[in-house]
C-alpha cells in the first residue's frame, strides 16, 4: 500500500535560517503530493501541492518539487519566521482517488 | 471560497450524553470526510461520503454515527463515548471523480473532551 515517510522532529531553527523537511513516498500509481501545515489549536491548511513529476509547488515562501526518480517531495524555505512554527504534514493522493495518506508530521520550532 | 466550517469549536460531554458535530462547505465538493486526530499524530480517517453516500467506514465503533443530509452538510452523531475518544475531530471536503489526486480542505476542528 501507499506510505509517506517524513523526517522526525522537532526541527529547531533560529529566525531567518534555511529550512528543509524531507519527505519520501511509496505509491502504486501516479500520486499527487501535498504539504499541509497545522498551527497550534487549528485544523490543517493546504500549503502547496504538485500533481505530476517535476512540478514545483510554492506558497508563502515555501517550495517543494515532485521528484519521481527519488520518490521525494522535500519542503524548503529560504528564511523561516517565528510565525512558521507549526506541524507540517506531507501527504499523497492517488490518481482518481481523494483519500489522503499522511506522513507522521514534523514539528518546526522557530526562535527569535 | 475554500472554507469548511465546523461547530461547535469545543465540546465537553459525559459518557451517557448524546451530541452532534456539524460540518458545512459551499465549494461544491462531492466528497466529505471525518477524521480523528490525537495530539502529535496525523489525522486518522474515520468516514468518507461520496455523493452523499457512505463509501468508507474505517471500522469505527458504532458509538460514532455519521450522516450526510445534503451535499453541503456532514454530521457526526456521538453517543456513549469513552474517555479515549477525546480528540480533535476534523471535517474535510474535496472534489471527487476521475482526475489527479485531489487535495482536501479541512475545517478548524471540534475539540472533544469526554468526561
């Protein structure tokens, strides 16, 4: 079956540092890939997505590129802010389906 | 508008109470979902409705009873819950049908405490 593996957290950074959160996946078909963010006490928000190989999703300074050859979708940001502190979930959805397979989540803590 | 609304935001109930959680979306999505999320864990899928019919029940205990009155509304009826059912309950919606895997849009959740 499908699965998503994310790096363990928490990831602790100082403000303006560079961020990379690794995500790799296993899928039987050609999935779409997503990053969701969950701020404390809130629901999940879609951060970015990519639907085919070599697509780059981007939003709010975050980027991730769909790499089929390495089955990866790493999340990157050049300069993090305190307000980026949250839990980040990598997820996939197979073509023709809407159910999501989530990674375990990575907590990001950014200090001033 | 990509908003999914959920009420109530917080709910405290005893083990003998009956209560309902409500979810609404106006994006024209034909798939709606209930998830349960425990602290520091990803959401766990409970139920999926597709075109107002229950399509997936992830072996959820019968004390949780979903209902989809129309394409915009989703309810979760709760009865005789246990303390271990305390969690954040999330509703989501998405497009449905052939095409690339679709993203889901989540509501803010209902924080449920069972005493």
